[in-house]
């Protein structure tokens, strides 16, 4: 059945609350924002999502969120807060970009209305090689001071060979 010209007006008049529910459903990652410590023995066979799978799902959700904010100005303003619910840094450069973005979020939206500051609830920090240790630490301290809603901090590290093991 072809869409009539009148059916698109329903999309334009959809309340922001409905759009937010749709966006949140489309980008939901199970366990990613769960701060409860569940007892794995409470219910046999209960699924526990390994952190590596959560990371992959967060990356996929981030791609969807980025697409949502690029659709139009209205969707940009609506989806921007969920874009920053879960953020990650994997280099000095990405740490600096995250800090700059959090600082700039205090400005006006594309429509001229105030934008609520990003409500960062999860921050994943991946280890990387850096020659300048102190700038990363200062940046990290500044970023943490700008994340009052932070609920989950995850520092990922790479497996290190055991001392005395034959690693090649």
C-alpha cells in the first residue's frame, strides 16, 4: 500500500518523547548500563554477557546513534544526549577529543535552544602506548570532573605474558 502525502505529517508531529523511546530501543545494549551486581548462581542458565560482547554491541549502537544525529536538526537535538551515554577513549587523541566535546556541549543546539549537558553514564578506557604520560593523566582528571552522572568506569587491559613464560 503506497504512503499518502498525509501519512508523513504523522511523522512530523510525533512527540519528542516517542522519538526518544524509539531511539533508545534502537540503540539498547543489554547489560551495558546495568550497575547491579547480579548473582550468577541465583538462576541457573541466566545469560551473562561477557564484557567483550558488550564492547562490540556498544560500538554497533554508537554507529546507529551517529546516524540518528545526522538525519535532521530535530533528530540531532533529540538523539545527542543518548549519543554520549556510553563513551570510550583508546588514544591520547580520542581522550582530548572527548574532553573537547564535553566542554563544547555547554553551547547552544543547532536550533538555538540550550542543550542539556551530556549525561555520560559509562566510560570505557582502553590502554594504549603513550610517550607523554602526564598529559593523559591531566586530561583524564579533567574529563572525570565533567562526568557527574558517571555510573560505570571500565578500564580494559590487554593480556600480559606471565613472568618466566616462553612468549616467543
